[in-house]
C-alpha cells in the first residue's frame, strides 16, 4: 500500500471545511473522495471511483449496516404507528416531570440499552423526543445525550457488539490467544478513560452544572422559543396520526416494551448479532400487532417499508463515509499517522499518544472499527517492547474508538443519533463537538496519570 505522507491529510481537511460551511455531509464526503482519487489515480478518476463504489457496496459490513439500520427504522416506525412509542412517552413524561428529569431519564435509558450503539441511538432518540419537546429541550441537547450514551456505553460493557468485535480482532491479529480475546478486552475496561468521562459529563451538561458552549447555547435558547431544531429534517414521529380511536384504546406501554425486550433477547440468543435479532423481532412483532388489531397486515407491511425508507438519507451518509475510508486507505493515511507518532512512544506517553493518534484516524476516516485491525498489530507489540501494560493500551485504543464514533461528523452513531432525535447531522455534530473535545482533554490527563503511576 502506498503512503503519500502528509498529502494524505488533504481529503480529510477538505471534508471538514466543506461540511462546516455547507452543512451537507454527503456533498463534503463525496468531495473528499474525489480529491483523494485525484491524488491517488489522477489518470483514472472515474474508473477508481466506480471500483471504490462497487467495493463498498459489496462489503459484508456495509450490507449488515444497511439491513440493521433499515430494519431498525421499520421497527421504530411500527412502534410509533401502533401508538406504543406514544404510550412509552406518556409513561416517561409521568416520571420525567421536569426538564432535567427528562434528560436524566434519557441518559439512564442510554446506559440500560447497552447491547449495541445503533440500537441505542435509534431507539432512545425516537422514543424520548416528545418528552423532551414538552419541556422545551433542544433536539441538539437530546441528540448529545443520546450519542454520549451510545458508543461510550457499549464500549465499557463486555456483552455488546463492540466487545464481541474487538475481542475477535485481538485474536485475529494474534495479540490474544484463541479464546482469550474477551478476557483481554475486559482487562482494558478500567482504563477506558474517554467513555467514562463522556458518560459522566452528560448529567452535568444536561442539568446546567456544566455551562452551555457555542452552538449548543444557541440551540437551547431557540428551544425556549419553540424552535427545537435549527434545520428541518425528515423523521418519523408523526406516524401515529392515522390511528383509529379503537386502536388507540388497545395500545399500551407493553406494545413498545415487548418488541424492545424481544430485540435484546433475540440478539443475545444469536450471539450478539443485531441483524438476526431485528429480523426475529419483526417476525414476532408484526403478527402480534395484527392480532391485537392495532394494524392490519397491509398497514404493517407498508410501515416496514416506510420505516426503511426514512433511514435511507442517514444510510447514504454512512455508505459515502465508507467510500471515504477506502480512499484514505489507498493514500495510506492510517499508516502515515502511526509512523509519525512512533518516535513519541515511551512508557509514560504511549497511552496518551495511542489515544490521540488513533482518535485522529477514527475521526478522519469515520471508521471506529476498521482501522484498528491495522493499528493493533503495530501498537500492541511496541507497547510490550517498552513495558507498557497490555490492559492500559487496550483501554487507550478503545477510548480512541469511542471518541471517533462520538465526535466524527459523518460517523454512523453520530448520523443515527441525529436522525432519531429529529435534527440534522451537522447541527448535532457541531453542537456536541466541544463537549466531546473537553472529555478528550480530561481523558488525556487521566492517560498521563496512568502512564506515570502504572
């Protein structure tokens, strides 16, 4: 693989500048892809673009993401269409009877639904919008709370899709012996500074103990005037308007909770495979809704399609983000950053350097998982050679992954949190970025302390 050195940073700079100016993440990412291709193969721009497009669409991970997110949209649409989400919102509103409580309940739910960050991001924002709207909470604040308890929660719980994936990577790269990847992952949990800080910051920000900063302050001010999102976005909260009064009388809180519990149970049964879990949940839920006469079969199947279609715009961003990652891989961006920081590696500063270098790669590429298959075989032996404890390095790597998922403008969790909360991707990304950076700075000091005393 070629390494273009500092030139490999140009596409990322282009993406960030265009995204901030235009607030159009797809256009920004496509521009980054084209710029990267112009650097890599200027004599075959169309051919390389077509090859990258086909490679991404044939990727098993992309197929998994499209099906999981699309079918999650279908389930959420069904829950709203049957009135289950409204019943849940009414129940939560009775307990979350103030602005602060509504956000604290959202925070708590984010930590309870820990099995997968996609499930967390899509389900919680969709179900809590009406509650937080009632107390004039901006969608920016809601999406910040949702996103801050998505990847940061999943990464510190060893029974999540994140743990299963990274344990597999540790074994596949021969860092851990076969069958010991999960134990190595668990050993790193106490040293995952960033996700712990990010999660603990949420109630402080939500309850006003931590000051509002930048665009978040503007968004909260607008919310007091009844303007919950500064940019219009399509979402699915009005899907229950066509319900008959007879159907409304039959719906209740369990119409929402049973499918959600089924999704968690099925996902565990299928060894933390969310795709199999959501397919099994829909197979059980649709007949249940029809049997309860909340929907007829035609309405249920139409809802499945409508929910899937609503998820197409955010999925388009995720697909183009994967194309951008492919271009960065062709330019050798991950290798350039890793090689650049190698001279800074020392027993004291290795956790800090690992965190920031990998966080930069995850942020630049929009990939919180893929780049670590490249980085782990390089960083882990280096850590062993200079005597840095393995759990500490695992904690730094997973902290970086969590930051990338949380902060990246076009990362999948960022996109899905924005979609479920009813806010544009760029408004969500720009309002939460200062808090993500503050959490990263605090985590940096923690990693320096780890390096000095462990």
